[in-house]
C-alpha cells in the first residue's frame, strides 16, 4: 500500500453516507448485505445507496457479488486492515501518541 492507494480509500470513507454504508457492512460481517438491505437499514433511496456504493467499490473498500437477482456487498476487511496498517507504520512511525494510548487503555 502507498500514499495514493491509502488516500483513495480514506477519501471513499470521507462522506457521511459512504461511512454509514461501510459501517453497516462492517457490522454485517463476512455475510454482507444486499443493496436492498443497506437501503432499508439506512432509509435512503436505492439510487443514493448505489451511487455511494460505487465509490466504495472503486476504492476497494467494498466488494460485490451477484447472488441470483441480488447483489451482496461486503466490507473488505483486508483493505481496511491494509489502510490502517499503512497509517500506523508510515504516518505514525516514531511518534508517541499518548492521547490515543490513554483512550484505548481507559
């Protein structure tokens, strides 16, 4: 992973609706959700959900698989972990983060 790939992934999550979609998919786990289930969970029009999903798919944060007449969407935990690892290893290398450490241990 590099700065360009990481910035694309972060940008895809940088919109409230896309972050809400990704949140739903992470909570759904490996089983994922159909586009209709995401629409129902977020109470958004299908066109809005599809528009934002496209951005997440293009950034590699979500995968889609056709299952019969439905499309199952899944959070890419691999992409999420790679992005977080890159940030931790490259952006925070050698930096003490006491505020972060304090919050996590509390």
